[in-house]
């Protein structure tokens, strides 16, 4: 079971690495003035999004595997349900990143670099909340 937990944590760390970096690329993309720069950033964004999507699958797969070992405990843990809501919100954020990526690539984004700077801060709040829920188990 410790191997499963280790791979779950590795998946989470890698997913968050992408989640933190991709919106920073959006900031640069929104600020880019030359088409060649925008094209290069679009390629980087697409490759990163594809790569980090593998870690979404890894996170979910190993997480579900972990939960299956002790479902009676998790089914009674209120903190666990709060964590699941936050993971679903992070998944929606991941999906929104994909939508922003497509719009930026096609030149249809209505958002500027300031929006993406703020957009980049949302997963930090989710990360703090999930870690506190898992470690402290406040309820």
C-alpha cells in the first residue's frame, strides 16, 4: 500500500507542477507581441498540457486504489469528502486551462496577462486546503 501512496503523491506533485507552470505560459502568451513567440508558446502549452494530463490519470488511479483499501474509513471521514470536492475543482481548473490554451492558440482569448496572473493563484489555495485536510483532518 505504501507504493500506491507514493505513486499517488508523485502524480499529485507532477500534476501541480504543470498546473503552476501552464498559466505562467499563458501570461507570457498574452503579453507576446510577435506571432513567432505566440506560436512557440502555444506549442509549449500544448506539450505541457498533454504531459500533465497523464498525471491527472495517475493521481486519480492511484488515489482510487488507495481508497479502495479502506473504504469504510473514508466513507465516514468528512474531511475526505471536502478533499474530493477540491480535487474535482482542480480537475475543472485543469479543463479550464485546456480551454484557455485553445483560445490563446487560435487568437480568440479575451483575457490579458493580468487575468492569467490572478488565474495562476487559484491552485495554490486548493493545494493548501487539500494538504491541511489530509494532514490535520479538521473534521
